[in-house]
């Protein structure tokens, strides 16, 4: 009886333990299900493929399918893939393989491998490149469908309606330069365009203007929206621009330069799809602009009009110089460079200019050392190809990065060895930049003040001293022998 009791007790204990294990095992299974991640597709609902007049010459690889993982405690999405079906584009576009090397398929179905995506992050792929077809008209469209899957997430589907856009509108094809703009004084601009296609712009046209590098827009037409800084504008026109016709705005649009600005750029472009961009919240209050039909112009062949503006402001440079002073044989440091008197300051490294140095006769430049990003280099300036030539120093280069931090002064140490005395020797330093209109102070001298070398540096004196020492030693030797 005792044995049976022990067996029964052991069985009950095992059963209780098993029930305990099952009870503790069930919650993790439920937790695993709750920790599944969620995917989100972020591709646009509508996409403009190409302009109708481009036909088979059109190409567009800008369409991407972004996939994101919803933030949560589920961890990364594993093995994410997206299958894209472009069969709905038949007759309006051809899709060819794209996808940054991560997509496969020859169409109409493409498969893109996104891999693992971390929690809260996203990845994007361009599954295909679109090619245009001939015979389409503005507004022709088709639908692309796609589905995103992952090993640990429910599938997500999406669609994008892809449309053929209106005709391409052309602005002046050559860049224009306007010089002598006085800051604060408005300058007129009359934007133009041509519709070279066989289609009318059914939805009107839009003008986009962008002022950069210190330029500002001064006009405020009522049919235009502006940003708060007056550097960007968008103007809508209801005019249905006819095929093979050119137009201009009814009144010039004004722009100016900010005080102290040396140069700037103004660009504008036209669109047959008047879609207002974001960030333009200030509506103009002046009389609205209209479009006036003009004779066809051969120069209207570009995508945008570019106006490069030069102002009356100058950036006056003056040399920073010093005397090469020391004894023959010394290598001395001489600080040379430019002092900027303004009032303008070149901001583009390519227009900062610099200075040229011709060292004094009787000297040799041994190095122009500099430090950039923790590395030491020996030559901040380009060395002359021939003896007696100039060292050319471009202060917009990386080698002058630290030197440019000085307020108004950009200078660097030249290591110059004094080889010999040359009475009256003078080197030269000349500054330059494209905005310096005061040439009278661009050049300065680099005088040489050389003292004789100390005796221990003179080989002739060493030889003479050695000879004297030999004679003296010889005399002393003879005297000692006689005394002995």
C-alpha cells in the first residue's frame, strides 16, 4: 500500500508540474503573436510619368516604393520583399528593370528584395525605369499595383495612378548675365516660354521663380504666391497655351540684390501642370500678371531660364606682407596673405581668389606648411615651374581652411631660407579676386634684410682657422723638441 501511495503521489506531482509548464508556456506564445511587426507603404497615390510630347524618347526612373516598419516592440521586419505589377500601364508606358541592383524581372512584374528593416526605419527601391510610347495624349494614365510582405508581418498592398503629363514648355536656352546691379534697386525681368508641341495646355500654365545667393524678388502680383523670405515664387495662369506658340508675361517681374552681395542667380521655369508647391504662403497684392502671345523665338529651347547677376559691390583685397629678416643660412618664417577690406565677401571658394608670391633674390622658399583635418602637408601653395616664378596661393582651397577663420585676414607662414646677402633685394606679393575693383593696393614688396652669417657657418673661415691651428701646433711641437 505504501508503494502505491508513493507512485500515486509521484504521478500527481508530475501531472502538477506538467500543468505548471503548460500554464507558463502559453503566455509567451500569445506574446509572440502580439510582437508581429506592421509594414507601411509610402509610395505616392499619383505620379506624373512624362510629357506627352516626349513620346518614345521619354525616360523616368524617379518612381520609388518606400516601405517602413511601424514603430513598436516587435523588432525588425525580416525578409521584406515587394512585388510590383505594371501591367496596368499597357499602351501608356513601358517598364524596364530598375531597382539599384536589388530588383529582378523583365516586366510587367518586378520583385524587389529589401532585406531586414529595423523597427521604425524604412527602405526604398526604384523597381523599374519608365519609357514613353508614341501616340499618347495628356491625361492618358494607368495603374501600378504592389504588395509588400515580410516573414513576420502581414502583407500590405498599394496602388499608384500614373499619368502622362501635358506638353513640355521651354524657356530661353542660353544663360544670361546682368552686370552692374545696384543692391536695393529693382531690376526688371520678363519671363518667356514656348509650347513647341502639338498639344494645348488644357489646365493652364505655371511659372516658378527662384532667387539665390542674396537676390530677392520685389514684384508682388496677385496671382503669385511667395515664401516669407521673398526668394521663391509660383504664379498660376489660366491661359490655355496653344500648340507651337510663344508667350511672355504682361509686365516685368522685379528683383534686386541684398546689401553687400557680390553676385547671385535668378532662375525660372514653366509647367503645363499648375500644381502649387509647398512652403509658399504669402499671396501678392499687386495687379495680376497675364500672358501675351508673341512671335516664335528660336532661343526658347531650354528647360529653365538662368540669369547670372553681378552687382556694383566690390571685395577689395590688400596684401599682408613682412620682411625676410635674418642671417645668411637662417630659415625664417614670414607671414604672407591677404587682408579683405570688403565691403563684399566672396562666399564661393571658386571666387575667393588669393595671392601670388615671388620671393626676394637670394632666398629660397623651403615650404609653406599647413594642417587640414589633422594631417600635415608641406605646400599650401602651388610651386613655380621655373626658378624665379611665383608661388600661387588659392585661399578658397582646403589648405587655407584654418587660415580663413581670421576676421578679414587670410595669411599663412612661408618658410624662407636666406642663401646670401643681396643689397636692396625685394620680392613681391600680389592679391586678386574677380570682385576687386581697386587695383592700386593689390601689390606690395617683400624686403630682404640679410645679415652676414656667423663665423661658424663660413667654410672659408673654417679652412683658415684650421690652417692657423696647424701652424701653431707645428711651432709648439718644434719648441717642445728643442726643449727636450
